[in-house]
């Protein structure tokens, strides 16, 4: 996709809306991905810290990275003790075999997989884990499907199993799904829409037209101040590093390589037409 780079880096301009409007991740999803016992985690594409917060609540030690410093600024404001680095998945600020888990929420589809997967494998300890999660709207519910048709689905996850397997760096991919709900109202639904890359990259007039369309939908079918429960499936995937020949390693990260240099802050240095208004559980 020729416009992917622009969209991948479009979130910083709408970081506050992203932080207010995007759903969090359920605790049980975070535990399945990373485990219940505290481990050292490198989070890639951490954004404003939605997943970071869930990992910290489980007792994990997290180093958060993202290529957009404006997104990380929101994370730092909420979680000032978390070390952060401005870095991409293709050039991770970490030594070989230095993390137990590398995790990414709502981000893996933006990576250059041919470069990122060897790099992720490089920084994982033997037996380490790659863990991925996407929040996906449950569009089996008619009103949610109608909302999705307005918002667009450019950021919906694709199953990463084949991509991970093709890298040869990881074992079998496990997957599971956790159901959860986000309460949205007339204000937060606008933040949700603005935070999407296909809307964030629109010009002002086109963006306002999209918001007007969403508000007309909400005013017709919403519940005003009471809000609506927007259902999500947290689709989770995990895979353990494959055995490597002794002495083998992924490509090392070299600060002299082309591309932006990782920058660390806050911690260690960088190294149908029917409408359902209620979704019953």
C-alpha cells in the first residue's frame, strides 16, 4: 500500500483523541498474552499506553516504544515511571536476548514484517514470546456493523499466523479471543472516529463531513447521555521463539544504519438494517 507510511505515522496529530476514544484491553487478554508472573516486556507500537497500563497492572516491567513521540507523550503523562523510546519495530533499542516478551497492541499490521520479525526474535531471550493483540468491533451486531460501515475498516486485523510462520523465527502460533465492551457517548464516538488513520489523514472539510455523518447516526440510534456499549473482541496471538543454531542471531541494531535513531526517555537508555441498542452479555 503506497499510503501506509503516512497512515502509520498519522496518529500523533490526533493523540489526545486516540487516548480518549480508543478502547482499553481486558486484563484477561493481557494475562494470556504475557502471563501472570512478572516478566520483562518490550512493547512495540505502544501508542498512548492503553496496553501498557494493563501490563503494569499485572506486575510486568515494561519498556514502551513507538515511532511517534507525540503518542508517547500521552503515555508518559499517564505512566511517568515507564521507560520509553522513540523507535520502530524494525530497529529496536535493545541488546540481543534482553526481553522475555515482545508485545504489540493494534500495531503489528503497520510493521515491515521482513525486517521486524528477525529484529523481534533477536531481542527475545531463548524461549521468549511474541504476543500480538487487536481490538476488533463485533460487527455481528447490526448497529455496530452500520457504525463500522461509516467509520471504515482499514485498521482491522488480519491473522498474522502465516506471516509469523514464514519468518522461521517462531514456533506454532496460538490464538484466542476475549469479549469486552466500551461505553461510548456523543463525545467519545467523535474521538473514536477522529483517531482512525483513514480519518486522521483527511483534510479539514472531509473530516468534518465524516464526523457529521457519525453524529447523525448516533443521534438516530444512540442513547444520549447514557451512552452505548460498543462490543469488541480482543483477538490475541502468541508464539514462542524457535530454536536457533548456536551463535545465530538476528541482524544487530546499528545506530549508524539508515533511519531514525531510537531515543530513550524516562528510564534506561536506548540499547441488517435492524438496530440493537443493547448488547446483552
